[in-house]
């Protein structure tokens, strides 16, 4: 996906399928695709039906957009994302953000499955992302520093997430998400270093998406489903299956949280678009 006209073709293909003009977008991470059931009057557009659009290759990522409404808010959900470790370049990974920008999206909720780097954030907990670390060493071999707050992490959306969580009786953690290249899980030594640098969770996505959204002026909020303790936090061996199982166990709570955030955005009483 190199040219501007490709992006226009993609927008045209989506607009042809629905008159809904979504204002809020959600990217659903590993095993969280069931959230699409929350959408009313939904139109499903498989990525495969969209010209120039890439296809995800990872289990748990189905590869479709679902457009419709949640409460009063017009939404677009992306079920299935692209990871750097699948061999895509950064431009392809961040295509959804550029597409959302063209579609007029104001708010973006980015979800993911992540490992917990601290004992008191347990598997099954949900964590709102208030800042990030880039631990990929793609741009520099220096140790990364935490990047917090605006323009990458919307303070207004974070506040809404806290409100929605307390209304729904969900114990929402708030912390720093660390991007690692993957696809292998990290080593215990890497996790120790990530902890020292201020990371609370670790995963293989989200940071390029957050950066692009911030640069385009989209309000972004990341929510991690902590699916496992990161390597070395306990002696257990990590598997993608554990990630999928925990994501599925937490899916109902996760849905309530994301739905609660979107409903509050839709009411617009605590929020200006
Ligand atoms: N590390 C990296 N990515 C992950 C993990 C992890 O422990 N769990 C889920 N995604």
C-alpha cells in the first residue's frame, strides 16, 4: 500500500457498503474479536473484499471491519491487525490509522493482549495505557525512555476509561506498555530491563499504531488485556495458547469496559468530539 490513490480506493470500497459515518474506531487484539457482537445494524466487510488491503496471518485475528453503532455512537471495529513480526513494513501496519483519519475518525481505542511485567498486575487484569516504551531498538540502540500523555495517549479518553471502569465495577489498572519486536516471547533478562525502564506490560503491537494516530490528530487510548506473566516473572512457560485462553476468559469484562467507554463518548456529555 504505497500510493494515496490506494487509500482513496479503500475508503470508496468501505463507503459503498454503508451510509454509517463512524466517529470512533476500535482495533481488536488477539482473541478479542468477539466484541463485534456489540454492534447493532452491523455491516461486515472482510479485508479480503477491500482492494489493496493486507490480510492478517495470526490465529485469533479474523480480518474484517464491522461498522454500525454501539449505543448512539457510530463505530468501526477492526477485527484483526497487522504485526511488524509478520513481515509487514511500518507503513502497512499503520494503514488502518491512515484509513481511519480519512474516514473522519476522532477517537481510537487500540486493544491488545500483553504480558504483565509486575506481580501485582495479574493475568486477567485489564490495563489502560498511559504511556509507552519502544523496546525494539529499530530507531536507536540507546535505551528507550517512557513516552507519556498527549498527543499519543489521550488524557480525556483515559479519564473516560477510568469512569467507565468504576461504573462497571472493573478494577482497571493503568500503566506503561512496552513494544517488543516478537514473534518470540522475551527473555527473562529483557523483561527485567523493561521493568527497570518503567514498563508494566509487554506486547508486540500498538506502539506504531499509537504514534501514527497521535501524529494524525486522532485521540487514542490503548487497553491491554494482561494474558500472562511475562518471562521470568514466574517459572511458568509462556504459550500463545495461554494468551488466547486468558483473553477468552476475560472477554466479557473486556466487552463491558470498551462498550462503557464508547457509550460515554456517544452521549457526549463528558466529552467534546
Ligand atoms: N510478551 C509479548 N507479547 C505478548 C505477551 C508477552 O508476554 N503476552 C501476550 N502478548
